[in-house]
């Protein structure tokens, strides 16, 4: 089997993965604080045995002892990364809503664990606890925070919460020391995988929410490009298979 079949196969699989990423980005275009995913490629070199041999010559015009090196490059998906670029702000007027300008995440509690989120769509539970859209408590000073009913709530740029002029708590506003350690966990939540958190360098804006940073047109163009590439690789596999059959039937024919 020719090497072109393997190259086309891995190319088709890579583009299938890219389509899945773009589809997920488009599905979350209206998700508050959502950050799009992106993927990167790198060349993977395939070497032959004689590529590692140093060809020593008695003099410069002597014949080569070994064949010339033939290194084949095959692009592969190298990593999937989160695009942390800033999303647009939308004014809501809700004093519990906060948007994050710059770097940083807010912490929430879920099933006894701590998670990070960029979504600042908050409300009050019947007990007066600040919660997310999914009903998870928002963390402040290491735990959940309650506010008095019908009070005037103010949240400053550093996350300090005051009710009727009295300070209640400060939102846990952090960021990972290394952005590459962020891991998506679903429901617009993140965890830090193998890293540590540090105080956030951004600021909070009360009464606003941050929209998704997904550009619909760019994602649609990317999906069309992936689809065309996938079809091209399919045709390459079919063409190679046809050539192999022709070689078997005609070249290898005994007369």
C-alpha cells in the first residue's frame, strides 16, 4: 500500500477533528463568557535507516556510500488550545452580573469541588446565596456568600461586595499561573490541570456580561475549508486504491 493512503487517512482524521471543534464553537456562540477552541498543526518527520548514517568520504569527489537522505514530512494535529481573547461586553443593568475585563476567572462550587468560570450571569437563591445560571454557589473568601434581601449591592473592580454601604465579602478572582494548564470541564467551567492559581490581573465590571469570543463568519469559513479538505483526502484515497488495483491487474499480469 502506498504511503499516500496513510497521509490521506491522517489528513482526513485531522480535518474531522477540526470540524468537531468549529461545530462546538458555533454551538456556544451565545454562551456567556465562552472561549473558543483552536487547534495547531506541526510537521512529523519520518526517517529512513540510512538518514542516520554519516557518509564519510576519503575525498570530496568520491562516490556516496549510501543513498541520499529522504525525510518525509506529514502534518499532524499537535495541540488543541483555548483562545482567551476578550469577548464583547453587553449591558444588563443587573447589579449581580459581572463581566471580566482582561485576565481572570471567578470561582464556583460544584459537587464539593472548586471550578473556574468567565460567565458572570449571577442571581440569588431563595436563601440569598449568589449562584450561577446552573445553580452553583459563587465563591467569595473561600466559601459561598449571602447578601441581605432587597439591599443595594455594589461589586467593585476587585470583586469586593458591599450591601447598603457595608462590605460583605470579596469574590475569589484568580487566574492560572500558566494559561496552558486550563482544562474545560463542561457547563462553561474550567479547572487547572497540573498548575497553580494566582491573583487575577483583570478587573470586574458590574452590570455587564462578557459575550462569547466566537466569530460566526470565521467558524463557517473554517468548516467549509475543512469539508473541502476532507473531500480532497477522500479522493486521494480512492485514486491511490485505483492505481494499486491497476498495478496488480496489469503490471503483475502473467502472459
